[in-house]
């Protein structure tokens, strides 16, 4: 029986076997470019998505496990943010994405899917995290180019922007 | 010319549409590539049309032969073109590297995109501008010296009338020889060079629109995985198949084994099925030959028979050592380290009886084309290689291996194949930065002047036959020929100091008896600096002189002094002898300074660290890094590069080490190959020493060696103990503190 999942607010019918990790469904069947393979072991955060707003490693999550849940990928973050903030329409980018751009943080940028997804989750729970809280929350995400300092700055910047937007 | 161009479009288009990449490639950047893509390259470097095209809409495409690896060169090279052509950044674009389209500027090695590629792009642009002005002069009926250009619009100074570049040539070829002789603009006329122009790849990278290699899919393709022993063995021995039980994957739909000699892979229509098949396939490998394990490898390297070469010789070192009041000897060990790209390498190949199209993340499309042709048994001109950026590679990771493997899988399966290495393939079969044994002897006179210096280094070089080729064609392993970066570096080993008596000896080990080797960002330089900068620092200590001042006394070259001063200034360096405040407190702090390079630029760093004497944990709190890379085209990019280098150098000094037992590598994931994460990441303070009037040189590697030295010296400052081996793991630190 075909499985139905909700990804970025759209219902999608899936033909992959139910034990297929969500990552392969998102990349191959739904052709999304946010989540991407890094280790297949939930050690690096490359494949992260939000499942009901909680950062989840799609490389070790069977697609059947999200059948009644809402999956948000990097591509869906602006709309997810708009829904949270009750904005009339989705911005072009989530404030975290804009902040990463403003800080010129990315080098190869491959890990930025996970970085942005995780930082968005963090700011949805803690509007103004300290440096230590950011480091702790983000510690499951590796950046091999070593852009951690700029990512921290970007999360702080996004936090300030979001506080301003809320006012 | 019109007909020819239509034919180009037709044949180029047919080739790609036949492979149906529509929807995979961003349309805009491919328009020109298709027009040019019909014939195997490299295009003639002596033609202006090879380097750029001006379009009817008053924009231009620059054909660049260097790969965007995350360093930002795809932005910086366009800044150079924009200034010479008097165009705005928004009017310029570049295309994907493609052996049918882009010029061969050599591989993207040695952080030399700007150094080697910049002058070609600059002079080609200048020559195109001169040609455009000549046309404009006729069109506007005005002498050349009265013409001015802004954003591609030529106007007459003090006159009327103007014409756009696009109206002068509008997509037609220049048909002009590139003579490399047109005068380039003086520095005073730069508008974009020297400015931190925002990177052009960033918006798509943060929104998920950027097409990484790992995203490329083609119709009717299979997914493939390689099947190899977990963790490479002695390079020369490869891996030998004894038996494959194909029934072990029979339950997986559509999965099948493909094999050529000892090259084994699986293919399946669904990616997860290929992943499962590779894991479940029962395969017996011949027992590997014995290796020294990670604990005894250095001793074996030091005692092995080596090919020795004196790579530097000045004065009479023995006489100088004899009379010197201060002498020190430092013997150090540096580990095998991995490129460990965050996303394992990936390639998509479509190999037919007489052609191959391979998309991959190589640093050198033409070099990879040559090796693919050899592996697939095709003439090089039958092979087309297209570059897609992958995850940062930092040197010769598995991108060639994965390209060859994808080609073989496609050839054997008779269909297009996408191959993504698994984490253990990438870490386990990498071309590692080789392990190193360094012995430094250095001496100073009573005034703190270095009088004698000797560096002897033991290591093997790089492997020249990739694993796929080795296994599929039953080829023995082989040494990568030549290469200064495989030897004791006259630049990093004493080269920055004014030393009258010096001797450098390279002891080369055979790579076939160790692991695969390759260039890893700042190859061997961290080990050289860990040894050499500690020896220099120790002379300062013995002479009772502040280590920064000691270096100032012994450096003559103003550019070395410039970066040294820049790093010290950024760190607010206050004069003090090293290890002056050593205590028995649990947490002790220290600061250290170091200089270093890779090839042409100048790097200096200061480290501020904290050592927990009870747990052995070392943390870098602040790292300051300065680079003089001559004319820095995009200081924003270079600041980012310095920051990345400081963090990656700290990662390599504190965590990174390939582990192995007596048969194979055992570092196969992020828990067995640890790297820097957020929790212990230092704050970084980059300084760009801008010298617009000097030739540009590399800026992606130079500060790593300096940082390695600075960290080691900070450890001595904190503890009074010299570390002899990195990474500075808690166990190693505790052992060193205990034995001191």
C-alpha cells in the first residue's frame, strides 16, 4: 500500500518501501535538495529535517515513521517560519538563511542544510540563546570548512532580527 | 559563422538532451556551455573566444578553468574580469567546468586560482576590451583616447553618442588571437579588485537551490555502491577477492553485482537497495599483508631504508653547532590525516561503447579525463568530464576514485550510474596526508641570532594509481612523480629566517608499503611547522628572549616581518619570555606564536590556549592569523579562508588522526575520526595584509602551518613541556606532562 507523507505542507504519495530512510525518499522521489547524505549514521547533521518542528536525522529515520507527521526541509523553512509568526506570506528566506548570507558564512556550504535547520529549530524554542547554548545545540553538526564562528554570529544575528520582527 | 554556431548549438544541445539533463542543470549557466560543448577540449588557449564571450544583452561570460571548491574563487576571478572589462559584477557570469567547454588552466591546486588563473583572466579581458574599443572607435567615429567605458557602455569623452559592448559584438566570436600583450589597468583604476564583493554562490547555498554533485540525477540511471574491505590496507597490496556469494543479495529487488577483477560493486534502481546490497553482499577478501600499527609506525619509518636527498644546504652546520651557546633538538611525529569531506564524494557516469560522460567533483577536469580514459579503455577525446561542486575537499580526497568507480560501474552495468561513496569508503580509502617524522637541530649565539639549522624528515609521497584503477586493472600501486610538496620544505623548514648555516634532508619512504597518500591542505606543512617552529621557539626560550622578538631579530624579509607583526598586533602581544608563568594549577593558560607558509604566501599566527593538567584536555580559546598573499582580490574571501584554516588547523592539532591496526585502517566514521565541532571551536581573528602592488599568491593554506606552530608553542608557554606528537589528545598530553 502506498504511503502518504506531508512534506513542506504538501501531501505526497510515496512508492519507496516503508523501511527506506526518509533521506532517500526526499532526495530521489521528491527531488528535494536540502537534506543530503553525509554519513548515514546520524553523526554529522547533513540530512537534518524538521519533523513536527523537531530536528531529525533523515538518514536513519524510516519513511514509515513520519507518515502522520509534518516534515519540513530547508526548502520549506520560510513558509514554516511564516506560519509560526503568523505572517501573511512566507518571506524569501528564513531569518537564519538571511543571516548566514549576511555573515557570508558558507564556504562549500554543503553542511548548511543541517546548520540552518538546526539553528531554526533552536530559535523557535529559545529566542535569544547565549553563545554556550548555541554551541551546545549545534554540536551535533559538523562543518569541515571550519565556519563555526560565522555560523554562531549568524544565529545571533538571526535572533536579533527575529526579536525585532516580533515587536 | 552563423551556420557554424547553429551547428554548435544543435550538436551540443543534442548531446546533452540525449542525456536529458533538463531540470538538473540551471538553464542560465548552461546556455553558452551547450553552444561550445560539441567538441572535446581543451579549447585553444591562444584565442580570446576561449576565455570570454560578449552577449547581445551587454553581459559577458568568462570561461574559467578553476573549480569553485568553496573558497570563493568563482567570485574573485570575475572581479578581475569586471575591472578590466569595465563591467559590473551583475553583467558577468561563468560556466561549469567542462572538458568540452572550459580552458585548461591546470588543476585547482596549491590555492593558486588567483595566482595562476588571475593573470590569464585579466589579460584576456584587457585584450577583449581593447578589441571592443577599436570597434567602438569606428562605430562612434571617435579616436580611442577619447573613449570611456562604464558598465559596458562606450561613450565619447566630451562628445555625444555611445554604444554598448553587446551591440558591437553581440554573441559573435571575436576571432582574435590572445597575445597576452594588451596593457592591463593600473591599480589606481580598480573598482572591484581589493573589495570584499559578496560571494555569488552563497544565496543558492543557503536556500537549497545550489546543485551539488550529490544532487545530480539522470534518467534511467541506476544507483551504485562499491564493495571493498572496510578500511584500506597496505597500498601496494590493494585488495584481492577470494569469493563472492551473489545469492546473499538475491532478496534485494533489482540489485546485482558488477565486477572487474578485484573491483566489485553493486547496482540497483533504488538507492537504498544499492546501499543495502553493498552492506549485505557476502564477500571474502584475501588476508592483507602485515603493517606496523599506529603506535609503532613512526619507529618503522625512522629506521626504514629510504631514498635520501639533500634539499637545502648552506654554510657549515657542524662547525656552527660546535661553538653555539644555545642548541636544541626536537623530534616530532605527525599522524596520517584525512581530507574527510563532510559529504562523501559522488559521481554520475554514462559510459557507452565509444564514449563517456562523467560528472564529478574533481579539482582537475582534464587530469581526471586522462585517468578515466585509461581506466575505461577509451581515447581521452571520447571522455567528457563535467565539474559539479561537492562538499569541501581540501585536496586529493576520493574524487578521482569515485569518478573512476562510477565510470566502471556504468560500463559494466550498461546504464548510467550514480555512485555516492559511503562514509567508510571515503574515510577508509582516502589519499591521506602522510605521516611524518621530523628531527630538527638548531643553534643560536649569545645575542639570540640563529647560527645553525638542520631538518631531517621521513615520510612517503603520494599514490598515483587510484584504488578503482588498481583493483579493476590489477595494477600495482605507484608513486606520484615529482612534486615539491612531497618533500621537506625549504620554505617552511627555516626558510623564513636568516640562517647562515643550514641543511635540509628528505628521507623518502616507498608509498606502496604504507597507505595511499595525497595532497591534503598545506601538505606536510603542519608537521614541518610543529617541529621547526617549536625548535625556533625553544632557542628563544634558551636565549631568554620573547619569542616574537626573537623571530623579529632573525627575519630580514619585510613581508615575513609584516605578517608576523600583523598577527602579534591583532593578538595584543606583550613581551615576555615563554613558560614564565608555569604553575601547578589545574587549568593553565599559554600563548604562542608561529610563522609558516605553503608555497608562495606568508602566514603568521598567535594561539591562546588553555590546558587542563588533570584531564589533559587542551582548548584553543583565540587564534589570530595573518596572511600576506600579495594583491588580495577579495579580502572578504581571504578572511573567510584564514578563519577556516585556523579552525581546521586546530582540528588537526587536537583531534585528527587516522587509526589503524596491523592490517587496515580503522578510522571509518566521525566517532573513529574526530574533528573539531562547535563546543571546542576557538574564536578566530583573521588579518589580511593587503599588498595591491604585489603579485597575487595563494591564500587557502598558508596560515595552517603557522597555526600548528603557534598552538605547540602556546602549550609550552602554558606547561613548560614540548609536545613531540600531535594531535594533542588528553592521553598524549597527560603522558607528556607526567614524563616531564
